[in-house]
């Protein structure tokens, strides 16, 4: 067994590891740390999916429907505004159906791996940056050794980044575990996503992407895709070459 096979099998079932994997992990503190990180990550996913249903939700829906029907019957019996009442009731039912469809669609979008793959990597990177926008304000330095301890679990090593590193965390990038880094530059904080392409590669969509605030570039590699996101107007090509040129794969 090598480290690549160990990481793949651990990511797949972090809470149900075979004896062979546990014995292999005992040989290295980094492997033990990787198991703990994957267990924590798996728990975060389970917690995110464990959304409690409000108490008496079914009863409340039925009561609301019953009240609307009763109000409609009373207006029909009085002979006043029958057409208007029917229209309002139909209008409410249409909006309930639309709302239900919306939540079903949103659930399918966020929790379907196929939809994640279809979603372009550039747009996903921007969404990820906005989701953790507060991380751009961090200023405390993180050692390169700490970054490499994490990157080694993905099979890589980085010699340096063109600025002080202020953020380094594992992340879920389109269903694939990657490393989310932020470093300081002369043009503000820059974000780097390093996503191994063992299981998938973002080999479609434009290499360059942007919105009103940020712009980015995807460097598609045989072992990993590296996505750089910077403030609009920054010389992103220059920094992209320096970042991708500093990454080595074990």
C-alpha cells in the first residue's frame, strides 16, 4: 500500500477503516492526522445534512390549508367576491407549488454530485470565496511547514507562495477534497484552491473567469487543478505562474 491508496480509501470511509489501513497509519503521524481530519470533515457534512424538521409541521400545513378552504366557503356562501376569492386561493396554491419546487431544486443542486460536476469550476470558485469572505481579512501568518503538512496529505509540496500565508484549510471543492489557501500580495489577499484531479478534472469551461469584484484563472494539471482568485485588476497571470510553478507532487 502507498500513501495515495491510503488517502483514497480513508476519504471514502473515514469512520469505517480496515485493520490494514489502521496499521499503515501507525507508521506516520501525518497519516494519523489525515484520518482525524477526514473524520472531522465527514462529521461536518453529516451535520450540514441533518436539518431538523420543525415540530408539528404537517399539522400546521393542514391547518393552514383548512383555514383557507373555510374562508373560501364562507365567501362563496355569502355570494360576494366569489371569483376574487377563488383567484386568491388559486394564487396561493400556485405560489406554494412554486416554493416547493424551488426548495426541491435547491436541494438537488447542492446535494447532487452530478450537478456539482456540471457546474463550472470558475463560478464555483467565486461562490466559495464569497462563502468564506471573512477569511480574506485574516492577517496572522501561517507557516509554510503547516501548509505542507496539509498539502502532503493530498500528495503535494509547495516551495513558497509570493506572500505571507494567512489561511490554510481543507475544503470540499465540487465534491473533491482540496486545499484552500490565502496569501497576501501587493494587490490584496489572493485565494488559491489546489484540487487533486485523481477522481475528476475540471477540464471544461473557460480558464479565465470574473465578476464585479474578483477575477480568477484555472490552471488545469495532470495531478491537480490550481485555481487562483484575486481582486479585479490584479496581474493574475504573473501570480498564477509563480503559484503553479512552486507546487511539486510527491
